[in-house]
C-alpha cells in the first residue's frame, strides 16, 4: 500500500504492507485496518461528517480509481497495490 502527500506524513511512511485477514476483504475493511493501526491517519483520511474517505483521498487499486471498480466494496486480492492520494480542498 502506498501513501502520498499529507497521508504519507500522517502515517509516517510512504509504503506499508498490511494483511487483511479473511476472504473477500474490501477497501472498506482495509481502511478500518489502517485507522486502527495508524490512528493519526483518521483525521486526514476520513471525512468527519460523512465518515467516508472518498472526499479526502483518491483510492487507486492496481492503477484504477475505485469509482470505476466497486467503490469501497472493491474486493482485494493478495498482492494488489492500493495507493491513497490526498485530495486538496480549497475555498
């Protein structure tokens, strides 16, 4: 798994290898593992009003953004590369 920009700063690493135990684990499950293992990432990754990471990050699995896959319900397989890219908000 790869983190870019402010997400890398929040995690403290650019790359992390995580195991999500069990069959048919999803992006949603993976995000739960991330915020459990790296609580400081929650404020950067998860939108507090929506309880959803998508307003704050592009999530890419094997080169495809999850919106063209199955969103947060995208099933992960061994060795999938997941990249989290922060979305900048301005006003």
